[in-house]
C-alpha cells in the first residue's frame, strides 16, 4: 500500500503542472477579443486560472510528500 501511495504521489506531482499548463493553453486558444460568448472573454479564464493555480501548487506539494514517503504507515 505504501508503494501505491508513492506512485500516486508521483502522479499528483505531474498532474498539477500539466493541468495548469493545459488550462492556460485552452484559455489562450479560446480568448477572442471579437467573440460574443462567455468562453471567449478573458475575465472568466483569469478567474478560473487564478483559483486553480493554488490548487495545482497544493496538489504538487502533496504529491511530493507522498512520493517521499511522508504518508507511509510507521511500524
């Protein structure tokens, strides 16, 4: 079980930055000055990215600690 926690920790470490980069890439693709829909306006994207950035950082830190074995059961 401890090995599973470590492998999942590595997954969480990778997931945080990957999801954040994907959000920024999708935002850059969808933002259009002449767009009329909400998805093409920059304000919702700024809000979404600013809310998710600390979540992604926390996910990465959590993954780091799990990968290093901080959550292993002590015997």
